[in-house]
């Protein structure tokens, strides 16, 4: 009775011909994992070699039983060897499918071939509720001449994301409200700029920043004798509540973004007026300010 691994595997090959197939698949998988490692994916090759090591150990242990004289143990060993081969081949097929087709997704995420699906965020309400949602927001810098701009009403981050470094993959260190004014903006690198809002410092996308002086608008198309003035709503839709108004000759209305209502084709602008009010007015009622 030999204890040589080669002899033990030869015994398994004679008893279970599928062992030859499994060994061939293992060779292909080993070669593929080496190629994969050159592409920067370090987890998949480790998992493949780990699975191969476990399968090989089990195969040697179960194949050793094939050399015994007890027929009951030999039959049990044949079943165990078959089970090991099927498990190993299935493992490699699933890994290959996950790596190439990202299916099954959970296994693709585990081996590092795909990214985990983010939990869907709750849809933002069209009409904001609460006093804090419709108040003007200042970063508090008297010499800050920039505002947050171009952040849509249903933005998933609820404002301007500030990152530790000028890269989209770095961690977020905070969020600046979408209607913020009096930001400090420093040096810019490509599409990123240093920003400060109160004690929050970091980097933000330049396209979400604007000079306050370029954002000023004046009220237009409002009758002089209209006591109601231009309504300011708490959302970009006519169904939202009125939270204030602008006089027919109002000036220095800061415009953060203009966009289409999610319910129809009307255009609305998110504005800040003075130090208290912030909301939405119809685009047709704002004009360039001289």
C-alpha cells in the first residue's frame, strides 16, 4: 500500500475517471488565474488557488481510502471522490461565470470581479417640508463670493459633496446645502476646487460652484399692482406650498439652478433672497440683472 501522492491520485483516476477531467480543469484555472493577476485583480487568483488547494487535500484524503481492503470503505471513498470532483468543477464554473459575466452577482462581488450594488436611495420629495428646508443658508464667510450651483432638486447627496482630495473615489468629508452662499473657494485643479463652508474644508467639483455676482437676477413679468408679488414655493412645481414672495421690482435674487419640473414642462429656479428665504420661483419671472 503506497502513501505517495502520485500513487494515491492514480488510484483515484482508475476508480473515478472524472478525476482526470478535474485535474485538466484545474490546470486551465491555474493558468487563467495567473493571467487575471496581471490585470490587477488580486482576489480572484487567491480564491481559485484556495479552492484548488482545498479540493486537492480532500481528494488525497478520500483517495487514500480507495487503497483499503474494506469494500464498504472503498465504496464510500468512491462517492466522496465523486463529490469532491463535482464540487471542485462547479466551484470553478461558478467562478468563471462570475468573473466573465458577473453572474451570480454575490459571488462576483466576493471574488472582486464586480462592485456591490448600492442600496437604492429613497426618492426625494418634490415639495420640501420643515422650516430648515426653506431657509437661506450662508457658510458665514463675509469675504466668500461663491455659491453652490447646479445641484438638482432630487440630487442623491442632497447637496454639494466635499471630498478629502480632488478625486471622485476619495471619501466624503461632508455635504454643503444646495442653496449655500458665501463659500470660500481657493485654488482649482482641473475640475476640482478647494472649498470651505464654515468649518468644513475639502475639494468639490468646480461645476457646482458659481460667483454670486454672476447669479444675481431681477424679478420680471409681475404686475406692479399685484399685492401677492412673485410666489416663492417650497419645491419646483406649482402644487407646492407658498413660503414667501418677491416684489415686482425685486433685485439681487440669487439663482442656484433652473430646471424643469418633474411633473410637467414648466421651468423653475431655486433661489435665495436676502438672509431668510430660499425656494423656487418660475423661470419666466427672472431676468438678467444689469
